[in-house]
């Protein structure tokens, strides 16, 4: 309970759990300290996973995915620290960092490579509780010099609309900045259809669990078909993530689901590897033009 009090003093999202013993709480406090330390020392960064135009196989943009690079442990994936960051409110700081980093990288790449690349950034439900969030995002986007329409924010569909008061108006404020929204993990929440209707999202990101089962499970294929129809009829663009095989890619191509992301194309990559990739993409384009001439 002492550790709880300590945590709760500084942060608003700690909930007392009876199952947590003193030992577990001690470990947790250490983990929180480590995470705070990592933020201060600049050990938090983001990797970028390319989004592909499946027709041309060009990179059209990225999703920024946070990473903790610990000098001793190495790379720590978000699954290991995002829940704690959300519980302690540290996700606000992490989220702002990722937004700033992604915007700055994107400006650099657009200038260096002359491509109109876009970037998606994940927003946590905890961040959406902050009514000042749109203003904060606007400041970060504008001071980076990126045009806001290249920045997309992903909201997971597992968020219950009723849990966050004024969520729809907050999301509208983000759209007013000029940024776009994606509904992430579509199909896994409880209120998919109501969600699409109410949320001003340009994109629907179909959840990996359905995409992975293409060619394996006809029911998941049927859900995909239905989702593709919903997106079309409601004038939303579809993004398929978790594309791992050529078979899956081609199935999606045939359904005109052309924005794709997944290990079949690229894994999330650090900034320097993204630059190598873009350098090659430019070189290929020049070769093609040269060839035609
Ligand atoms: P997500 O938003 O659904 O992100 C997609 C996850 O799927 C990423 O895992 C990505 O590396 C992984 N992935 C991409 N393509 C494939 C594929 O073909 N096959 C498989 N098996 N996996 C693939 P990652 O980077 O570990 O992120 C996990 C989750 O952590 C994210 O799920 C997101 O919910 C959260 N997250 C990541 N970065 C941030 C962030 O900056 N802020 C917040 N709030 N959450 C983040
Ligand atoms: Ca996402
Ligand atoms: Ca997702």
C-alpha cells in the first residue's frame, strides 16, 4: 500500500489492486523508476514501419512505434512497458516524444528525398483523457514544420467511446488541426460499427488477427470482405496490417486493399535504416525513368 501511495501521489491512473503483494509493488516501483530514467536519458526512441502502396510497392509512409533502447538489456518492445506507462501517466510524456520525433524525422526525409511521405502515430486512451491534447499535438506538429496532413493519429478501437467523455469532439479538434485519424485494431472492439460512424477517421486499420488468417480461415476472410465493404460504403480508406506472406498480399490486392503494412514488406526500422531504404527507392525510380528514356 505504501508503494501505491507513492505512485498515486504523482499520478492519477494508479488503481489499487489487491492481488499486488509488497514484493510485486516493489518491483513495479523499480520499473517505473527505470522508465522515468530512460525517458530522461533519451533511451526512448521510435522505429518506423513502412506502409506500402501494394500496386507499385513504393513506400508511402510509416507507422511510428516506440522502442526502449536500454544500454544493458538492448531493445525493449512496447508490450513490456506501455501498460505501466499508461498506469502511471508516463505515456503522456512518451507520446509527446514519439510525436515530436516522428514529425522531425518526416520533415527531414521529405526534404532529403523529395517524397510526400506520411506518418502514423499511436495515441493511448490515457492521452485522450487530456482535453489539452489537441493543442499540445498542434504545437508539436507546427513547430516541426511538417504540413499537418502528413500526420495521422491512430486510435485503437478497443477504447470504449463512453469511457472517455467528449472523445468525439476531441477527435474532431485533432482533425481541425489538419491531421488525419485511423481507427486501429478494427474488428476487435465491441462497437465497431458505431465507432466508424461516430469517429471522423479517414482510415480503418483492419486488425492483424483477421489478416493473418487469410487463406486459413474462411470466417475471417468473410469478416475482411464485410469490412472492405463497410469502408467503401462509408468512404473510409482501408489499411491492412500484419501482411506476412505473398499469398496474403495478393488476396488483399485482389480486393483493392492497397495500403499494406507488415513483415512481408518490412519490419519496424530505426531511422538510419529507413534512410537507406528511401535512398534505394529513389535510385530504383531513377533507373526506371532512365530505362524508359
Ligand atoms: P499496434 O499499434 O497494433 O502496432 C502494430 C504492431 O504489430 C507493432 O508491434 C508491429 O511491430 C507489429 N507488426 C507489424 N507488422 C507485423 C506483421 O506482419 N506480423 C506481426 N506478427 N506483427 C507485426 P509493436 O511495435 O511491438 O507495438 C505493439 C503495440 O504497442 C502497438 O500495436 C501499439 O498498441 C503499442 N504502441 C507502439 N508504439 C506506441 C506509441 O508510440 N504510443 C502508444 N500509445 N502505443 C504504442
Ligand atoms: Ca497502431
Ligand atoms: Ca493495430
